[in-house]
C-alpha cells in the first residue's frame, strides 16, 4: 500500500507509524497520534470506532493487548494508504510543528539493564584494569537495577546538573557532578501486564512488549562511583531519564530482527532460547553533542535480548503493569566510534574528544545538548526512523 500523502523518501512512512501522545494549542486534551511524514494523525478523530482505545493517549492502547494493537495499526494503515479515505482523514492531520508531544505513556515502573558485552567490557577495563572485565555472573543473567519512574521525562526536557556526594583527593564533598554523562539506550514499552507470582516465559514476550523508544539514561559518574557499593546505582542515575516521544511498535520491526551474538555460556532454563528463534534488532544509532556526531552504536551487537530481559525481570514472580519500561543499558559496539557513553568515548577522561567547533569534551558541560537518533531496516528496503531523544544540560541549583 502506498500513502496518498506526498511523503516521498520519508523514514516515517506506512512501514513505521510510530505512536505518540500529543495536544495542540487549540485543544489541550491529550490524544493518541500516529506520525506519517511530518504530520501527526489524530487517531480518534479520524476513526471514531477506535476512540475507546485512544482516550488520553497511548495508555489505553497499551493495556488493550495484541489483538487491539494489530487492529489499530491495520486501520491506521488503511486510512493513510487508501486514497478513498483522504477526504475523511486530511482534516485530522496535524503539522508536526503544531503538535506538543507529551510523555508518550504513563511510566509504571522503570528497570535498566546492562545488556551490551562491549559496554560492560569497556567499563570493566576502565575500573578494574587488573581483573577480568566481566563480572562472574554477567553471561549467566542479564544484570539490571530498578530506576525511578517519576523522573522519566520526554525528549526536549532540560536536565539540571545533579548535585551529590563524591569522593575527591581532598575528601568527600557535596556539590555538582563534574562527570556528567549520557547512556545511549533502547527502551522497551510493556503493554499487557501479568499476575504477581507468574513469570513471563521467553515465548510470550511479544504478548507483553508493545514497542520500543529511544532512551538516554543520564548518569553522574562521580556520584555513582561513591554510592553504588554494595546496593548499586541510586542518586547517580535517578535524577533524569529521557525518552523519545515516539513509540515504534514491534510490528514495524519484523525486517530488523537478527540473531543475537552466539552464547558462550549455557543458560538456565528460563533464559535458554536455543529451542526458539531468538531475536535481536538491527538498529543503527547516532549520538550527537551540539550537532557533532560522536558515536554510532549498533544495537545488533547486544548480548541479551528483550525477551530474556523480560523473562529475567519476572523470573521471581514480579508482576508487569501496562506502561512498564525496561531499558537495554548502554549500547556500545566493538569499535571506538561505537561507544554509547562519554565514559567510554573519553576512556574515563583520559582521552578527550573534539567537537566540530574545536572544543573538547570528556564529560558534559552546562549548555551541552545531546541528541540520539536511530533507524531500522524497512520491510521493502530502505529505513524506518525511531525519532529522536534530546536534552540540554542546565547548571546545578544551589541546595536550599
């Protein structure tokens, strides 16, 4: 099917159709939108029979389940691909510039994983140069921690430099982080929940995962380094996590599925996907700071898959809720130009990197703006876009 709109060469064609929650200056009511080119379709206004699934934005659709997800995508594809629908649909297309993109869904819980072997290896080499880079458990289970759902913000939200305790050569100080970093990640959005006490098996992951969104898990490395033993990250991570306003459904990613890296260590039953068709995703990310391209992380190299992460986070019987968000952890490839954090790009500050304006960075400075974008293979060739996630660093605030 070919869209009747003139969107030639757009990576937001019928193969993509990502969802957002938006409002306009003339109607402050949040509603469900679908992007086509540089326009946003007001789904409920264009298709009254879908209105019950669109109330308030994406939240209702997430909870409705796979049959409803397929129904809405099929109908939206028809409305935008059948020229006979133009008269019905065109009045409900909003120019992107006139749409205020909101947090796409209500984040119920947030979990961050550590699924990249290359990232984990780099971090191990930086902090434990005389030891094995990977911890003994790393290839036995996808390591993760619980983040703070209330500080997940939509792309474009400014991020205030966090303040916290850090260890210096002169002792412990309380002040603004001086090693503020990014983490280029992929977020997985849960639709259908599960019952407490019932783990979600690998084979049922697609019944629960609605789609993906780009994510930047801002990190205060100096605060994190002092606080994380023995219980893991806390204030060094919880101050802000940015996500894209666009959620691309799994249905748009069939052509992007690839086999994950070969497993080198036998896995316990609930993580063993050898009898299934395990899938990673062939996504090409780009990280820019103040417009300078500094990294191109490849998601296809991620060791742990989304179904394995979901199976592990429910293995103890923990329940899922609509709107749960779990993230991949920093995406890094094997090459220096594929590192998804400034910690790695600057090798903990030892190797500053240059921007196009001639300035150099090791970690983020006030006023810096970071933008992460990504594309995936489209079913008929070409690429589909995931949108972008961006944020700008503001100076730290004084404690009251």
